[in-house]
C-alpha cells in the first residue's frame, strides 16, 4: 500500500518521499490507521520491519494538529526504548519525517555528560525519546515532568525486560497521566510481556507481522561446524573470500568482541567493536565508521546491536551461535532488508550444536552445512567415538560406577546419623 493511501498529511508525505519511500510496510499499513483513529496498539514486530515509522508518523501527525505552543513547550509524547543506539535512531527518524513540521524532539540516554541533553530540554520539546535510567535520573533532578504526556510508546519491550529495566518502567508508568494513548511494541510475546502490556494498554488493537519464527526468504543461510580454537582462523578466511563491503559479526560476550577485532585487524581487515563496556562516543564513532565504510567489519553483542539499521547490509556472521533461538532470527534480520538479498553465516562448535537444533526447530528449516572447509570439527569425531564404546568396556564402566556408588553410600552417613 502507498503511504498516500493512509490519510497522512502532506508535509509528512513530502518528507517520506524525500527519504525515498513510497510503499508502506505491513506493520505500517496495519498500525498507522489504528493509531490515527486513537486506538491503543499492541504490535508484535521485530527490528527491520519499519515499526519506528509505524509509530513516529502518527505521533507527528496528531501532535501537529495542536499547533505550536506559546512559551515553553511541554512534553506531549514519550518514547521509551532500551538502548542508546535505538534511541538515536528513533530521534533521527522523527527529524526526518517531521522536517516540514514545527515540532521539536530530543533524545536522552546515559553514558554521556547530561549538559547537552538538559540544554535541549530547557528550550521545551514536544517529543522525548529516552532510555529508562537517564529519564528517571533527570526526572529526579527536576529537569523533566511527564504530566502532559498524551502519547506513550514502549518500544522493544522484550529487550527492555531482558536488560532488567522492568522496575524502571514501572516507576515511569506511575508518573504518566492516566488519560493517554499507548503504543506497545515487542518482537516476542512471552507471558511476562503480555502481562506488562495488560498493565499499560486499554482495549488495544493487535497488529502482528513477520512472526519471530520466520526468516527473510532472500537471506542465504549456512553453517560451518568448527572447533572453537579454529573460529578466528576460519573467520579471516571467510572475510577474505567474501566480497561483502559491510559485515556484522556477532559475539556472545564483550570480551569476545574485542578479541575478534584484535585478531582480524592483525590480518589487515579494518574493524571495530561495539558493546556495553565501550563509551557512548566510541560506540557512535564505530557505528559512524561502519556506515561510511571506513571500516568493513563491526563486531557486536546482541544488546549493543539493537538499533543498528544499515541499508544494504550484505553479510551477518554468527561467530557464536545464540542460546536463544529467537535471537538468531533478530541477528540475521539485519541483512536482506528492503527487498535486498543478504547472507547469514554461522559458526558452530560441538557445544553449540544443541543451539543449532533449537534454531532449526523454531524456523522450521534446516540450515545448509558447509563441510568443504579447511577446519573441520575434530572434537565432533572424537565425541562420536566416545559415544560408541565396546560392550565389554561399557559393562566394565557400569560395574565400576555401581561399586563406587555402593562405597559412597556406606562412607557417607546422613545428617541425622541414620542410614541414607
């Protein structure tokens, strides 16, 4: 559906066209009319489906009807999001779609000096994008009041809970006026997510697109079975063989990100890491260099990668397979966007084979295995031999275990002094 068919006002349509968009995504087609009609919305949509525009455009349109306030503006819309990167991305979208409107927005997040943020607030803003911790901090300092909020957005609710922000979210909810329009977005709808949604939303309309178990059809997926000790060497080979100009590599840990960057940098591959231990300035510089292609590879943890939205991302590599299968879908969804083709490569050591099975069960597809590479999984071959001991050896071990158990039982009295 064209944006022009969604009853969007001309200044916003003009901005959308200037951004190069004409067709609305499914989440936008479903959510925008419901929000413009004044309904609360419960949206199930993962990153990359266009949900930022799905809530930004209606909020901009509805606030523009108020006209410009005289004197200091009160915050009319609060958009709460879990990470700095996602907060910045949302504010960029608000500025892009609202460039022909007379509305003001600001973004606040922790990890940086607050002076620039408080100066922006001092001039008055219509829309505030915030992470929970910095928002509560500035509220406690008296810089922010939420008594004029008309539109409240809780974005990436599942990640908000994963990061332990539930208590902060509940504190913020108590400060909001009871009469408001609510928008709740989450990539997954676990029971605890639905419980939180029930505490926020009033007779919501549910919109759901791209179920978490599905993966983008145009993404070519593959997996390499490799021992952990050989992952670094395999990564260098894969990067050297690939023509992809932008490669996002996922590591399970912050320390792992830094080790990967050090290794591939020694082989002349320009890269940087982005994770929670990096300062905000370093994270933004790394992300900026990645977008401008000053570096080819960005290595990230899952939490830090939330909010990374780069058009034309060609390749995602799972250096470590995630232990939560839904996370795999979110990761590879960074590529193959806007109808483009993408590639997702995963490395699996022996201990990660169980994670791979969970992923294939969720996505209902078998990921093709690349087995003609120089670093086959030797541990797997050793494990297979250990799983098939001779009958004599197995009986010997079993009898030994039984004898040891009997010995242990005799030697270990119960706390009461009675036999166990």
